C-alpha cells in the first residue's frame, strides 16, 4: 500500500519516539504538506504526519489511515486524525468521519459533491439521505464544509443549505461541531482549493 501514498514526516521524527497527529488528503493535487508546515510555523497546527493519496490510487480512506497507523507513530485519539478532500473525495472524507469516527475525528470538505456521480438534485442526493438516516451523530467530530460561488460550485449552495439543516435538526451547532462556509469567488479547481484549505484547517484547529 506504500505506492498508494506520499508521506511527509515532521522534523525530528526519525530520531524521536513521540506520536504525532495525522493529516490525510484524499486529493493529491492539494499541497497539504506545505500548508500544514506554514500553519505549524504560525503556531496554528502541531507537528503532523501529512499523507496524500497517490494519483490513480483506488485505496479507500479507511484503509489508508489503518495502514498509516500500523507503520507510523500516529496518535490514537480520533481528534488527532484529520482527513480532507475536494469534490467527490470530500464526500468520502465526510462519510469516513460519520461511519468510522474511531479512525478520524476531523474532516475538511471543500466543494463537496453532494450530488454524486449521478448528479442528483438535493431532494434525491444519496449523501444527504445518508445524513438524514444517521440516528446519532458521532460525538467529538468536527466537520468543515465549504463551497464557492463560481462555476459548478455555485450549484452546490442548496446541497450545503440542506446539509446544515439536517445537522442542526440532529443537535449539532454551527461553529461548534460544524461550519459551512460560502467562499465568494471560490471555484471548483485546485488553485481555489489551495487557498481554502488553510482557513479550513484553522477552524478545525479551533483558531
């Protein structure tokens, strides 16, 4: 499974015995290691093991985290294990923290494709139906969702509006368990996601 990942280890990892937080990005186009390093210098993030799913990999997020935990000194607490994605991989990240909160407790979901490959409208979104069907939302999870106002992202507003309504109806509070951000000028492309990942990680860190 090593071929499915690129991994950046924190400074001094090889000579120490400490365990570290994990940031896994499911989109290889996101420069997560560089952004995490900058936020570490600013005192926002702790030293983290940053891993990215490789281009073309079919490995699922849960498999990747389990593999990383077996090979590296990663903190066991779910809140120290973060996952981020864009578009369809953002939907995968969201499902991971809801289905396996024991594996990951933080998710940054940029331009989440709630409509899925079938391009279903909000009332028929499979992911929104799954959110409605979850009886109890997992405790301790923090979820950041955002969408832009340009291109296909402009069409995502009703999905995110419905997602927020579902989460609130189940007892989650804005800016406590979750945040949904409308990014003016944001679009469905790597350059935009790169600019939006930093604010997402800031919020997940409680900043």
